[in-house]
C-alpha cells in the first residue's frame, strides 16, 4: 500500500463554513490520536481533476500514512463515546447557569485532566455570572427549534450504528453528494430553506428533507475547541454576527492555526492585512450568522471572500 505525506481532501470546500470546520476538526482529531506524528493542514486550489476550481484542504503527516489509515483513525475517534464525556450532564442546548458550568468544569478536570475537554468547554459557552445562564457560542446553531438539539445531534452523529467509515471517506476524500438527512449542526448554508413559499415546513418535510453530510458535521464539531470564548462572550473569529476565517498555503499545525484564527488582522482595516499575507494566508472568507423565520433556529449565510492574495475583494 502506497504511503504518502500529503493527502488532498476533495470533499470540503474551504469557502464553505462547514468545509472549513470539517477540515479543521479532522486535523485536531488526527493530532490527538497520533501524538507521535507531526500532522499539518494546508489549502490549495486544484487546476484539474476532482476538487478542481475550489479551495481544498491538504493533510500532511510525518511519518507518512495512507488514506485508509486516516479514515480508520478518524472513524475510531469520532465513534468513541469517551470523546463526548465532557457533554454529560449539560443541558441539551447549553442552557446552564454559570455556577453549574464551573462545577461541571471543576469535576471533569479533577476526574480526567483532559486539556481537549477544557478547551471544548471554553469554546462552547461563556460564564455570565453565578446565577445567570451561560452565553453559548455563536457557533451553537441548534437551539431546539424543529426538535433539533445540540447535544443530542452530536451524540447521534457519533453513534457507530449510524456513522460509518464511508461517511468519513465521503466527508474528506469524495465530492459531497448530500446523501444524509436530518442530523446537521447547521453550519452549511444549504441548511437554510425559507418557509415563505413552501406548503410544508422545510425542516419537517418528509418528501424533500434537508440533506447533509453526517461525516462532515461530526468532524466540524471537533473544530469548536479552537473558537474559544472569553468571559464577556467574545469569540475567536467573530465580530457581532460575522465570522471570518483564513485559508493558508504552508502546511500548518493546529497550535499555529489557533493563533491565525485569533489574529486581530482578520477584522482590521484592509491596509493591515499584509500581516496575514506574511504568515502564508492567501484568502480571508466571511459568513454571517442569522436567525430563521420567526426567530426560530440559527443559520449561516453563504460565504464571501473579503480578501485574496493581498487584495481586497468587493
């Protein structure tokens, strides 16, 4: 079996929020399960073949691995229920008090000493005061509308009787065909379908259900650990209802990407973006978070490019 240091992922599109998060989540998971390897992520736009014409992620591993080894490692990790122990005891849509959150963090840290779990909790919610509800991450798009709950959906997407190795293959190494239904974290712009001109609520339409990619959604959940919130509920990568993310050319580790996501130049005036260019960033993309009709649910708009190769777009 041929070994390779770099693997092109032709599924995720870096100019879709779900594509970016799924690639980032795969990197984080591989970094965790292969501590003996150096795993990095870069972005490229193939000129021909599968994935051509869009920004695609490339996974680099040293020592080398095969595509099958990547898939097996990710599937084993994503379906290991121990990876979700940090969610035990949390309200379905993260509606807990600050006091409850602190007790949960202290108890879990005492029992597990798991840095990944601590990072994930710090990204999922911000403590707004002992007796106040926490402020959930702006990336928590599931609120209970249409009976879709955040914790339940993550668990459903981690169930090995539902999520298969093929879902992981399709999420990364095959063009997305949207063969799955119902379980989505709502980070894909295709998740929103207006009810205004439809006879049925699109979220509950049995004839034309919303279609998605389970593997990509489950991988994307792992990326949340890099979008840390502060006590004042400011979130890495966000300003108000806008999220921005970079794409970069050099193979880059998860720790360096953490710094890129938090780089203040992402939201600075255009003349300061040369700092990002010097760090190997080639694209800055943006999407807006918005509420569904009647205030039900949270969705993300199609992404737009705000900066490319040192030049402002639009």
